[in-house]
C-alpha cells in the first residue's frame, strides 16, 4: 500500500464517521407574518412563511418546540417531529416538511 492509498482510506473513514443528517421544515401560519421562536434556545427562526434547517449526527427524528407570536393574536406553542432524512442541507431545504399553524385572534 502506498502512503496515498492509506491517506485516502483514513480520510474516507473520518468522513463517514462525521456524517451529518439534515432536515428542514416549511413553517407557515394563518395569518402569515408570525414570528417563529425556537423554544429550545429562545432564538428567532424567522417570520412565517419561513423555511428552517437543522443538522444532526443521528438519523433519528428531532423533536422541535416552537412558539408563534403576532400582534393582535394569541401566542401559539406547537411541537412536531422532524425527519432527518437528507444527506445535505440543500436537499433538505428543497424538500422540507410542511407545518401549518392556525392563530387565534386575541379575545376569542
């Protein structure tokens, strides 16, 4: 074996061991224009409609907790399981899971 063959063999093992799985969700609300907050770390993910992407080292589904907030409407908390079925970010964003959330007007 040459040093080059050994190098590429080790490189392939390292890449396989560091494989990442990707998932994306297209989050929409009725009405649109709600701010989406990730309840795991309180970060703002965007304003509906928004496409959000996650990466994990495991192929297992990821549990997502979000809160939608919009002036004049009640805050809405929602959860869903995201399938980490894609090999790349691009693939995940091109084929996201759809999440539709209905908001209620304040006072109803």
